[in-house]
C-alpha cells in the first residue's frame, strides 16, 4: 500500500503493568481518503514514522496478525532510491547468540497419521484379544480343576477374537450360544 503522511503526533501510553511506552499516531492519505494509524514503539513501523514529515510518501505491506493488521516492510519513497526500514530480528529462544536472522522452525504436526492410528488400534485389539483369551481359559478351568493352556492355545484363541473384531472370515467364525462355561 502506498501512503502519504498528513501529520504525526507523538504521545505516551502505559501498559497493564504501569510501564510507559512511546507511540505515534500517523494521519495519512491512501487512495484519496484520510486514515489514522497508531503505532507503538514495539511496532516494526514505529521507527520509520516517528520522524516522518508532512507530505512524505511510504510503501507499506499490510500483514494480518489475528484480529489486527500490522504494517511491515516500510519503505520511504523519495525521488532517489527508496530507503528501506528493515524489521528488527525477533528475540527469543531458538536463536544462536549473535544471530541477526529470525529462527527458522519447520511446522511439525503432533497428530497421528492415519497409518500410525491404524497400527496403534491394531495393537490395542491384539492386546485385548490376548487378555480375553487368558480370561476365557481361566473361566473354563474353574477354580477347582485348573486347565493348563499353552501359550500357543492362548494365541490361537486371541487370533479368533481379533479376527472376529475385524470381521475376517466372518462366515468361518461362529459363536455357539449353547456352549456353557463349566
């Protein structure tokens, strides 16, 4: 966006913590209409407009940040080569000491992929099937006369339970309601 400064007014404000900060209100023309924009000392554009003069022209990029629109990449336009007001590098963790470039972080999703979700679900069903196969043999054995089931017996029955859950060979798997636990 190209703007022309009508005037600027410097003032101070105070934050929630009571600390004062500087701000400048820029009255400007854009597409024949006059607008106001308040810039705080924390804004990237503040330094460009704090000493701006009436009639001076600027090129400003509008960047949407949540509910607000910020001014970025401010360039003073003169008859000569444009003067760029560079953004200050951000401060914070993740930057090496002495680095002037902003940290470059790659977005990485923390959600499971469909393949990971399917694999996890299969493990849950397998574990549940083994647990239920063990409980089945405990119930069949009764407390008085234990029936010893081998690990192969338990795994075979667990596969039957798993196949039933996943509807594998459903016509082969039958549940006999007359079979009672003794």
